C-alpha cells in the first residue's frame, strides 16, 4: 500500500534535473565554492575599503570645520573686533578671508540683537540660542548646531560671540555634499562587488569545467570499460598535475590488466594445444584397453607402460600450468631474501630428488627484495632442467649466485650436457617450446617459461648461452632495489 501523495514510476522533470546535478556535482560545487569565496573576500574588502574611506573623509571634513571654528575663537579672543570687520571679504586678507579660505565654509555676521548684518553666499538660519551669544559681553562664547537644513543642503553651524555686546559671527560647513559623495561611492562599491562576484562565478565555472573535463573523460573511459569489458580503451592523459597522474595511473592499470588478460588467453590457448596430445594418446590407449584380452602379453605391458607415462606427463603438465598461473597472480608479499641461502635449499632438494651432485657457489651480497617461493621455484626449474638434459652425469651441476654489479644479482646453472643449439637459445624460455632433440624426453616445456616470469616480476631477465667445453649456462638476473655491501664467500656440496 502506497502512502497518499507519493508518486511512483518514472522520475519527473525535477528528478531528472537532480540526476543531472549529481552527475555534475563536482563542477557545480567547485563553481559555487569559488564564487562564494570570491564573493566573501570581495564583500569584506569592499566594506572595509568603503568604511575606511568614509571615515577618513568625515574625519577630515570635521577637522577642517573645527580648525575654522578654533581660528575664529582665537581671533575674537585675541583682538576686539566689530561686525564690520567681517562684513566684506577684503582683498587685503581680513578675518573673513581667513575663514572662507577652506572650501565650503560659509560666514554670516549677526548684530547685537541677533539680526543678520551681512549674509554670506548661503543665508544661514538664526536660532534662538544664537541671539544671547550675539549680545554676550564675553568674547569667544560658542554655540554649535549639527545637521542644520539650509536649502537643499545639510550644514554644521557654529556661532561665536565678538564680546562687549557687539554681535557674533556664524560659520557653517556643508556636509551633505560629502554624504552624497559617500553614497555614490557606496553604490559604486556595491556594483563593483556584484560585478566581481559575477565574474568570479563565470571564471569559476570556466575553471571548474577546464579542470573537471579531464575527470569527466576519465570517468567516461572507466564507464566504457565497465560497460564493454574492453581494456584497450584509450585513456585521455594530458598535463602534469594530480588529474594527469590519475589518468596515467589508470592507463597503466588498464595496460597491466590488458596484458594479464592477453597472457591468460595465450596461456589457455597454448595449454589447450599442448593438452590435446597426451589426451589423444590416452584416449587411444583406453580404447585399446577394451581388447586387452586379445593382445599378446608384451603388447599389454607396453600399453600399460605407455598409459603410465602419458599419465605422468599429463600430471606434470597440469602441475606446471597451475604453477605458471599461480606465479602470474602470486600474492606472496615481497621481503628481504638472501638468494645464496635459497640456492643451498634448492641444491639439497635437487640432490635428494635426482641423485646428482649439485655445487653451490655464492659471491658477494646476494640479498634482494623478492618473493622467496617464486625465486626458489625458478632456481629449482633450472637445476631440474640441467639434470634432465645432462643424462650422462659427467660432472656436477653448478648453481652460482653472484653480485654482478651494484644493482643486479645473477643466478646461473652450469651443466655438461649436450648444450643448447644456437638456433634454440632465443626460444628456450617460450611457453611449451621444446627443442627437437628434447621432444622425446619427459617435460611440458613450461619450466623455463616460469623462470622468465619470475625474472620479469623481479625486474630482471632470463638468459641461456652455450658453455665453453660443452654444456650450457642458463639463469636469470634480479634487480636489487636496496644495495648493500658484502664479502664474497664460496660454498660447495
């Protein structure tokens, strides 16, 4: 039962808008954040600038007016002056000239009864408090009026007595013009702040689009991989910042995955090809088993031996395939390992398994960072391969581990077998490859390919050369990630 008023089904226009907003949330968030920070900084700077400018202008104008009043006060206290002294601004620099010199100052002279004797360029109102000042006997009595409306302007007016009942002088300073100027400055500041915020929003949107466009393309590439399963999709990589690093890492990851997928595909194909031969042989022999009673005893014994041999080869092949697949996806964590100690363990196991004499020689510091199990298997495969081909047992098998240089440790297995033909040297480490003279011997052709995989995983490479005097030298190198010092030692067994 659905709650009343709840709509279900396809999302409406608002839902689609929300979905689109979620898709572009990073860009929107970046744009809004950039604009908000720019707006906050601009508003703060604009407010502080306007407040400082307004304060300076008001304080400066107030200081000028107070200076005019103070000059008038000092003048009337120092010299007995008459209203006529202020009646006309003379060319000789009289008291009135000194008062009107600051811009915007208005002077008006009052008689003893408070009547206007001489008006200035702007008539000033005479308040009730100004009349006692005009009739005052003491010079320098002062009354001040703030925010007086005179015509279309607002003035600040001060009345100073001349003393002796001779009258008074009024001085006024217009403040409305300053306030109009400050209001205009305020409006301009607001408009400027709005323009800056708008420009910051547009620039933030452009910058967010520029930055996130690569993330959008990268996300599109990831979605294409998830949708199609194809790992060969081109990943857009440009620049050297964190987004570019992410793109390159993603591209390398896809490359590694594609390489791994290709290796697995080739492994399956090669394994399928190699498994057909023993399986066909087994199937043929099993079909003959139905008529085993009709076969002579010698043929029966040969058939049973053949079945046993094919079973062993099939088992060895499956084991090698499992080992090779496990080596490709080995999760064994790397650790510090001494290859000389691994060589000792390999030699002990090889002597027990093959009955052959295996000599170990270690020279220099052979400690590396690696996977011990994989490195030990690579050494074992080399020794087993040497024992298999050196069937005459003309001499011991030498397992040599040396510090080739500052960054490389070299592992070699030397035997006195028939050696490797010159045309086979470059292919002995390929999967399932078997030289023509080795195809009659047991084996899967995977042992040396495992050596190549292990060497590549440890930053090295395999090698095979013909040994002077007969036999072969096979081995691999390991890259040393943390160099050390050591002294050469020799061991044999």
